[in-house]
C-alpha cells in the first residue's frame, strides 16, 4: 500500500495524475500504475515525488505515518516557535501577512529587547 494517491488528492494544488506524470516526464498511465501499486517507481522517481509533494519517501511508500521528518531547525525550536509555525502554515497568504505585520508592530513597541548575537 502506498500513499501517492492520498498525497496527490490532499495537495492544495489540486493535481491530476497527468499533472504529476508531466512533472516526472512520464505517461499518465505509468503514474497511475504507481498509485495503484501495479508498478513501483525507481528511487530517483521516488525522490523527485518526495520533493514535489514535500513528504518523506517512507510516507509515500506507506512505510511510515509521519509525512516528513522534522528538520534540525524544527527540533531545536521552542514550543512557542513551533506552535507559531504551525499556525502560520494553516493560514492563507493574506492572513500570514497580517500576522507578520502585527508581530513586527508588537516587536517594535516591545519593552523586552532580545540580546544581540556576538
């Protein structure tokens, strides 16, 4: 079992099999076989699909329920930073800009000034 169809269908770009096949430089029928499990993509194709959809190869192949391993930056982020990142990722681009504008205004008037790096 693989998650290719699930990932494609849940992608906000509303991609068709043809869209993904065109990205890969393959026929739609070839990509369709990847989704149904009638054929398996090679490692290079899996790697390209992983990057294209922003998920791990393990998730694409149904070997993990974790879509993407956290980055080193995410692992070292404070809980507040991680929560803010998750909130921002759920917003529309317009709402993200509103949050950024508010945050910049708040930082400009804050009584607490962060230490400057050495």
